[in-house]
C-alpha cells in the first residue's frame, strides 16, 4: 500500500486525487516539510498543537504536491477554518490549490481562512475564487501579532463572517 492509499479519497478531477485523513494519523514530518517548502519559513509548534486540540484534518494531493490543514470547528458557531493551504512551488498555478479547496468544500459547505497581505501567489488564487463568485473577502485586518491579513469566506452569513473574523484575529502567525 502506497502513501496515496492512506486516508479516504474525497475529491478527484482530471488531474488530481485528494485524500482526507485526521491530523493525528498523518505524518507530522511530511506536514512540516510540505508547509515549510511551500512557505519557505519554519512552522511554530502552536500549529501542531492547534490541529491536535481542535481535531484537525489534512487534505492532501495524492502525489504530495500540496495539502490543506483544516479545523472543522474552531469554536462554537464558527464554520470550518482552513489553517494552511500549502502547495509546493514547482506545482503552483497548476490546479493543485483549487483541487484541495474543492475537496474541503465537498465536506464543509462553509469555509474560512486568512492570508497575509503580502502573500502574492496565494492571494491571486483567492482573488480568482472571489472573482468567480465562490468566495467573499473583507477589509484587511491586523492579527494578534501585528500582521495584516485578508479574510476569506465561502458560503458564510454575516454572522458567520463576524464570528470567524473574531477568531482569526486571535490566532497567531503559524510561522517563525
């Protein structure tokens, strides 16, 4: 059995297969490696504690070109929160990120996340989702550590947006 056979297949398009597995069963070294290669920065330990405490899930592309770490319930009344969308640099702009997001949406009809204001490639993908009418965005906000983020939501009511934004503002940056 290969690594791509671990976890349930949750999404497939003409190029990619995406699997889902509870965070606790996924190789932490691989999570760290993919995120650090994608962001070119080192993850902090809080990232792993948050996913463990909140029963996080990992959506991963079967060839490990990228992954999404997601928390189904950040807090009471807050829809699913995408902690990171990590796509290896050599596989960007090829549909991996979109496939991962669509896989998460198959399970969670409501999804929210934040992205650093200067994160050009990721924000370009998110802008495409907004332009296609799939996602909404709001005014940039200052996070817990003074970093400016863009908020993004899919299928959120005004109340969902308010609650998720309150929680996004309290989360630390996941990278050193």
